[in-house]
C-alpha cells in the first residue's frame, strides 16, 4: 500500500484589509435593506387591501402574499447575517 503524503501545514498570509471601506459596506447594506423594506411594505399594503373573508381567488392571493412576506423576512435575515458576520459583505 503506498504511503500517504503528509503535506506541511501552511499558515495563511496576513490579511490585507487596506481595501476595506466601512462607509461603502454600510452604504451597500443600506441599499439592500431599502429594497427589502420596499418589497415588504408593498406586500403588507396589498395584504391590508384584501377582504377579511376572501374568495378562493383571494385566498390564493393571500397565500402568495404570505409567501412573499416570508421570503422578504428570510432575505433580510440573510443580508444582516452576511454583514454582521465580518462587518462587510463577502464577495465571491
């Protein structure tokens, strides 16, 4: 059986944070949250305009709105977690 290779442990180079600008990170966070808030507000207003006892078609619309609101809440959570984890959004 061949011997397994044991590579040396490498230490990462020092992080170069000279290209990090907190103002830009906060601006991007603000813009993303504004988009999410606008979507949530529109969904909330549409939901308020539905009748209390909707028809079958109204129930489908209500279900879509609840799904949209859930999606918006998940997006907001994701965005806040991305920014709060390291203080700025990770880029791919």
